[in-house]
């Protein structure tokens, strides 16, 4: 199962882009502190990214429905790469104002929910509907994702010390390009898009969660669990 | 936990910064080990049962930190909770993705992710004032209660026969 090329490509894309993103978890606050000297401004930049997730997350599900999970994954990388690369480029050009940095941080938060949702959804497209196989693939994705949570910030710290925050952001931008290319090259376009299938598609993700006897309690449980984790 | 663990180490364990790092790290390390265990377990154990047991095992050790003030108990409790989290997530994602009709899967998973992460964001916002105004024992009790409630909701849902949509 693990030797299927599309799955390996998805796993590689996830690992590479996660490593880059988790390096930026260290580099971006550092960059803001270095350039503004203000912890308050740092928290504003970080909050802007979270605000995007809250504001755009649920509406972005409609876009995922329209274009499909594979293309949504590619679109997310296609947004993240230029947004991330613009920060060091504008900084080197002397054109990065604080409001612009906040806007870029907000834009970096926009694709998050669509990416997380599409990544989960694309696995059964690659492996079929067998729960065991899908769960096993997700176990591997989770293992590598958690590995990235360890290695990414540590690697980011080392690179930050050696080359500075703008370079780490450039590496992160490159990781999104690699991820996009891997998905484009190796993950087949097999999905059925919402526009092809009425009437459930018109019900939408929100309506399905609200009405389904399994998704409603599960989403509530996941939300409570995440609240306990973050608090 | 993310916000409360540093405060726990500060208030309960003599401002021990190393312990704060260890407690956060041990949970994440446990979760990674749990994911690796899940790679094997999901092929041999019913995913509902695996998810149910793992979610209960994720919640229950958190209460141990309220029962004992020993740092060893805290380390073991968080390690166990982390391992259980790593085991429970893959089968639940597998069940969820199969449950959702393929044509609305991406859309539904995106909506669910937004709701779940949004809940975490608001909990993080609330944790600051809570940790500022309440005893850490009260806040940790609330965290353990939230995780236990989550496990209970899942156990109840998993026990009921659910028709395919």
C-alpha cells in the first residue's frame, strides 16, 4: 500500500511543505521582532493568520467543492508560495510596511482549512474506500506530520541563526513550489466534483455535518478535544 | 494544554522551565509514537473500537495530574495521553472520510477542519484570562473535563448503529 506512487507523492509533499511551514513558525515571529522590535506587532501578525482561518475557513469549503481536492491542494500551494516569498522580497526592496506584512500574514492563513480538508479527502481517492487502508495511510501522514512538528522548528532555528529569517522564508516558499509540483505530477485527477453530482453536493459540507448522525457528534467531539489541546 | 502546561510547570513545579519543555515535548513525542503504533493497529483492530479505547486513554491520564502533584506522574500522564492521541486520530479520519459521500468529501472535511481549529483558537483566547484569574488546578480540571466529554461523545456515537447517508 505504501509503495503507491501517488500516495508517496502526497506524503512527500506534506512532509516538505510542513517542514517549511514549521520552520516559518520560528522565522516569522523572529522576523517581525527583528524588523519592528515589537512583541505586540508580532502578535498582530500571528493573529492575522489565525483570523483568516476563522473568516475564510468555512466559505473556502465551497471552493473545494467546486474545484475538487487535488486542485484545491495545488491552489493552496500556489497561494502560499508567492505570499511567503513576497515577505523577504519586499523586505529586501525596502517596501515591506507593517500593514502590508499583516495583509500577507492574513493571506497566508486563507488556504489553511482548504488544505487540511482536501488532504484528508484525497487519501481515499488514491487508495479506495477501505477504512483500514485509509487509516493506515493517515497514520503514516500523521507520523510524518508530527515528525515535522519536532524537526521543523528546530531546523528553522538552526537556519535562522545561520542565514537569517528572510532566507528561511524563501526556503518555505520553495517548499510550497515542490509540494505543488509533486501533487501536479503524481496525484491523478480522479475526483468527482460537486458540480457533477446533485443533490447532496448542493447540501454543502456544513449541512452534512449538521444533519449526519455520525458527523455531528464527531465534529463536536473533535472541537472539544482541540479546545482542550489548545487551552 | 498548550497554554496551561507552562503555567502548570511555573505554578506547581517550582517554576521549572525544563519541566515545561519536557511536558510539552513528551506529549508530542508520545503522539508520534502513537501514530507509528496506529500504522499496525488499524489493520488488526476495528476502527470504532480502536478510536473509542484510544480516545478514553487520551482523556483519563489528564485527571492523574490533578490527583498527584508529582512531576513523574505528570510526565507519565502526558506521555500516555500523547500516545493515545496518536493512535486515535488515524482510524477516526479513516472512518470520517469513508462516511462522507465522495462528491462532498473535500468540502465537508474543510468545513469540519475550520470548526475544529476555530474551537481551538477560541479556547486559546479564553485560556489567558482563565489562567490569570483561576487556580491552575481549576483550569487543568476544565481541560481534563473537556477531553473526557469529547471522548464520551465519541463513545456514544460509536456505540449506536448509524445508517449510511
